[in-house]
């Protein structure tokens, strides 16, 4: 299964794309802002996963005062 992500600021164009997808038998729907944000967050989490444990105190210290690296 593959899924494209399309973006347009034109409601008219989006409606046309959704109608075309429906005529072609392709499942399509609009995503809410919250759904888009959740997808972005999920991607960021996946990219940031290292499988290593982080020293929580050092991490919070770096957030507060900046990393010395």
C-alpha cells in the first residue's frame, strides 16, 4: 500500500482532486490540522529514536542551560 500526501491552499482544487480520486476508485479524504500535526510528531519521534537511554537530569539541564557541545 502506498499513499501520497498532497497539499493545496485552494479548497476548489482540493474538492476536484477528491472527486477525481473517488471516480478512479481511490480512497481519499481531507486531514484535520490535528491529524497533520500528529503525523509530523510521529515522524519526528521515529527519526529521533535511537534505542539508547538518556540521562534525564543531563537532558533537562541541557534544555535549561544549553548544551556545551
